[in-house]
């Protein structure tokens, strides 16, 4: 079935190149903590996308109920991004050895669980992600009704989309990890400051936007 495959690929490309706090968070996580932490963070993001796709397709009433609380979700997301940005900007430490070289951190299981959870939350607390999946799920379900196997059609579209986005996120982690080996502590501190400011900016913009225009979003 070429048509759903192409639709899923186009949808995946659109989602992968969209600029938002997630892409900066992936790069920040990978540069600061290495590729393992980056891959775990991406896994959390992917898990949240899969969760939303499943809810949109099979629990539409639940998803509608969630959308009714989009303002509260956006405020939580805004607070989360601002707190993450403040921590990155003011409290994130760059560990170095006696020769002022970057030191690779050692992570335990609970650290990875926390990184996975932060990836899940930074994606799912963005109401724009909710609206994105809601709109496209409605469109794809409508298209699938003309197909011989509607459920298979939807599975191919969303499966292709999610797989493409996951692969591009993995590529971002790999690229950021390669850059990390060439960074000096001074440059890494500068990147942390820039990342912190960007995350705070996204958080404030999200909160301001939903409080000012949220009542117009149906």
C-alpha cells in the first residue's frame, strides 16, 4: 500500500522538521550527557507520541476530555519548560577533570528513568502536540474509510510517521554526541546558557499564548 506509506512519510517529515522546544532539549541532553542519555530521552519522546496516537485512534472520547483541559496542560508544560530552562541556565554544572577536559557522567538506572520521564513530559505537556495528532488522526481516519483495510491503512500511516521521526531524533542524538567530543568546557557552558534561554522563551511563549488565545482554540 504505497499511498499510506507516502502519507506517513510526509507527515513524519513535517513533524521532524518542525521547530520547538523538543529539538533543543534533544541536542542539550545529548551534548551534556552523551549519546546514551540522548537515546533514552528520545525514547521518552517517542513513547509519548505513541501514547497520543493510540489514544487518538482508539480512545477518542478520552482524548476529547483531555483537550478540554488544554489550558491546564499548557500551564503545566510552560512551568516545566521554564523550570528546565532556569536549571540549565543557572544551575547546570559542567564537570571537568584536572586538565579541564569534559568528564563523561556515569548514569544509574534511576537517572535514565528520570531522563526518559523528562522526554515524555516535555512532549506530552505541549498542547500543540495534542492538536497536531488530533487533527491528523481525524484526517487519516477519514481517508482510511475509503481503503479496503482501514485499520491497516491507519497502522501504516502512523507507523511510518513515528518510525521516521524516531530515526531522525536518533540522528540528532548521534550528531550532537559527535560534536560533544570537540567541545571545550567553556563552549559547553555557553551552549547551556543559550539552551536555557531558549527553553525559558518557549515556556513563556507557551503560557502566554494559551492564556491569551486558548479560548479561541476549539
